[in-house]
């Protein structure tokens, strides 16, 4: 456990990919998988899940070959990553999502899965991505998942919000589906998915409502649902977004995420009315001169998720890779 904590700390602080030899990469993945398999020590498993995700972020694109020091990439753009990480961790992570009743372990697993999938996009083979999205959707809508007892059968709001956010991150990598898999992007295939996400806008949890709002904004921006084929649904989402953007404060109204929800749904309502996604930027250097700007819902979701996941390690990773 102590060794994993040290590894996580080092990877959070950013280690150049070319400093991690191929032999060490394999050792890290095997060691983390062994810790995840144990299952008895939840903290150890959470650290291992975080470590493999951080390793994927550290290796970045092109990790099937040696990464040269001079190479850089945009952290908002997914890269092919290491197929080995996905291949070895997916069976373990998907099992946690199916059967674990430990909410903190489930969240660690779904975040790890989403980050590895985001980095590990294979432009010519979307099978891994589809499998990841299916596993995450089993948490979002338990009736579609395996009939196994555990948290996946009754998802708490905290886990549900995290699962929707993770699913949306992976969704942002699927832009090529329209050309590769017409059936996957057909109106019929997305009608049920979008309707369920829209139903989550009525959740009692603001975190769930906000995650669902972002998911719908990305889905609409990617034209997986359109006014021509889903006019009533989009109109309903727009109306609900307007309601949430104007939620009144008052006695008995919780304050958690109150302002954040209003701002998010103001932006979504404006977007659905024909406007653009709001621009979001973060400092990209220790000075105030360099900034990274996201101006689409796809990039905003990526930026927000990676900032949350990396925490204090976000700026070191950003500085090291751009």
C-alpha cells in the first residue's frame, strides 16, 4: 500500500514518459492488477486503480513505441495510449462495477476505466470503447447491466453522478462512429439513451442533474440526437435546462452546487437556443500568460474531468505535455 501511494504521488507530479522503461511499465501494470485482484484491501485497490490511470495519462499517445523527449500532445485530445493497460485492467474493473458494494471503490474503478479508455482510443477499433461505455451504462441504468447483486443494481446518487461523467468522457472519443458504425449513431440507437439521460435532469441530486446536462449537451453537439429526429426530446431538455438555470434560492433549498448548477444550465439553455458552448480556460503555466481554452462541450467535459481527476497534478501534467 505504501509503495502504491508513493507511485501515485510520483505519477501525479508528472514523470516524462521516456523516463519509464518498457520493463517498468509492465511491472507497474502487473503489480497494480495484482492489488486490484486482491479485493480485500479497498484502499490498496483504489490506489492501484488510480496508478494505472495515471500511468496511461503519463504515457499518452504513441505508447506502443518509445516516446521521444521532444514529443508533445494536447491533453484535451485523446491518444492511442497503451493497449496493454486496457487489456489487463478492463476485466478486473468491469467486475468491480458489477458486484462491488463499496461506493468509493466503484468510483475509483469507473474513473480509472474512463481515463484509460480516453487515453487508449484506437482510431480503427472502437470495441474497447464500446465495452467501456456499456460497463458504465450498467451503473447509470442498472436494468441494462448484468443481473449481479451489488452497487450496480442500486446506484447511489454520488456513484450515479460519477458514472454519468465518466461515460460522457468516453463518449467524447467516439466522433468517428458515424463513419465506422452507422447503426451505433442512428436515431433509434440513441433515442432510449438520450431519454434516460433526460430523465436524470429530474433527479433530486444536483450533481446527477449537472452530469446528465453535460452528457446531453455533448450528445447534441455531436449530432447523435438532432431536432429532426428527436425534436420533442430536445425541446423537453431545453425547457428543463431553463427551469434549472432559474432555480430560486430559499428556505429548504440546499446550497451544494447551487450556483454551479445555475451557471451550467444557463449555458446549456443558451446552447440549445442556437448559441455556442461557453468558453472555459485554465492557466497552463506558472505565469499568467499561458492559458488552455476549451470552446466546445466535448473539450469542456474533457477539461473538467481531467482537472477533477488529476487534482493538484493537473498543472504539472499540462506543463509537461504542451
